[in-house]
C-alpha cells in the first residue's frame, strides 16, 4: 500500500526500532538458557 502512495520511498531502520523488535526474542532466549543452567546462579 505504501508503494502506491510513495513509489520512491526507501525503507529505513533506526537502532531503537531494531532493538525494540529484538528485545523480546533476546529475553526469551536468555530466560530459556538461564533456566537450563545447573549452577546456583541459574536458580536465582
């Protein structure tokens, strides 16, 4: 739809938007790996 109204537009991403999109995935990965640790620090 955007291409119809803005045919010459370019897609741009700033670091804040990228981090906003990646943070939930990074948190899920971190929590999954923390739960699997056998050290006492993993059980905090």
